[in-house]
C-alpha cells in the first residue's frame, strides 16, 4: 500500500493489519465504474456495518454519561451522526484527499460530496471494527466524533430545523412557513431536490438534498441562519 494511505493511518491513529479493508472503506461505487479492473469492492457494505457500530458506541456513551430521558438522547444521537456533522469531522484528517471516486464525482464538491464523506467515515469505522474489533472503534469515535456532543447540546443543534423555524416564524411574525420544490434533477434512483421555504410569498431560505424532506430541513436551516433566529 502506498505511503499516501500510511499517512492517513497516522492521521487517524490506527494501523490496519488488513490494508485491503482500508482501501475498500475508501472506494466509492462510482470508482468501480471507471476502473473495472480494481481488485476490491466498493464501501457500501462496510458503511452498513460502521453505521451500526457508530450508533452503538454513541448510544453507550449517552447511556453511561447522561441521565436524560430516551427521547432527548435519541435527538442528540441523531444530530451527532447526521451527514453534516460527519462530513465536517472528516476534514480533521483530510479524508476527502483519500477517497477513490470517478472523475465525474470528483468534480462535485457540494452536498453530494458531504454524503460521500459521511458514508466513507462510517465505512472506515466498519473497517476498523472488522480489522481489530470494538475497542479501537470506540477510541476513534471518542477522539473524532463524540467531542462534538457538548456543542450540539449547548447550542441546541439537536432541534429539528423545520419544527424550530415554524415555531419561530409563528412566534415572531405570525406566519406558518410553506415549502415548495424549486427544482429537481437526476435519474430516478438518484434524484436531487432544491426546495424553498417561504413566509407568505417571500423566499427566505433554500436547501438541497436527495429527498424532499432532507431538502426542506436544509432550507429551514438556511432560513434560521438568514433570519438570525
């Protein structure tokens, strides 16, 4: 394996016994389309495993450290493991520089890249788990992911943006927000939606995502930011 990937191992503080697991974790499906001779699989199965390990480690941490009711802890966990937070965390060890993508995917640096990076960090957790078990995963998740939890709780980032924007809009201007699809594109299996949130006829915020619900949440976050609510 090249020095490039040894460099990534140093950044995350974990050395793989089976280097192929690391490479699989970094291989996006699109890369295989352009490189049919690539000897390894893409990372979606590892992502499936890593997602479950991440959820367990976060749940155990919350259970042991917070006496809060189940509903609150569920919201905190969801906020911590969402694509926004996970993709931001990958910047700490420059994961974007190591992911193997098709040329087309490599050009897209927007929302789609966020999902690719969030999925890749979950695949990386799955790879660590298969390589050396639960404890190294726990160490990795504590080091890079769980440290975000106090900020999420303090800034109430676990609040559902759409509900919060509706609450604030009704309270401050007496209007219930409405959402409208502004644009949609892509094939049926990979649709993308751009949604606008309006107060009466005024467009306040826009959002984009692979589902209308996700795009609405992004639009609500954008509107909260623009209104400074």
